[in-house]
C-alpha cells in the first residue's frame, strides 16, 4: 500500500491531504501506521482519499478507527472521502461508518 501526500498540504494551516492506494491489510498495517504517525505530529487536519484503495481487512479498518480515535482525543480531525462501495458497505455491515467524518459530495 502507498500513502501519498497530495497537493494542498500546508503545515501552517495544519491541513494534510493524503491518498491511500493498494491494500490496507494485516500485511501492510504496521508500516502504514508508522508512516501516518510521523504525519500525525506535523498536522492537525487530515483529508484521506480512499478512492484507490483496493482491499481492506479488519486490521485496516482498525487502523482507520485508531486514527479517528486519536484525532478526537488530540484535537485533530480526520475526514475520509471517495471510498469504494465495497469498503463503505463493509463499514456499514460493521456499523462503524457513522464513526467517521466523511467529505460530502458536491
């Protein structure tokens, strides 16, 4: 899985725009967590585009939940967008979709 900083990241405003591509699974979660932890110290608001995410398992969902929880306890904000239908369906099935902030469609 790759995590890319997108255009629009600004340490002065505290906003970081990211995109995730590939698989967010048990095989990649530890590396992704370490990479996100570095960014967590530098920014306050994270916009994460999930459009290119191909697969997610319970470990990947757990990572997103941990980020959401950390953001709420550290006065930070996580916003997800463009998740593939299979991922939002899995979140609905687990009854956790509403725990995330979602970018509204325009």
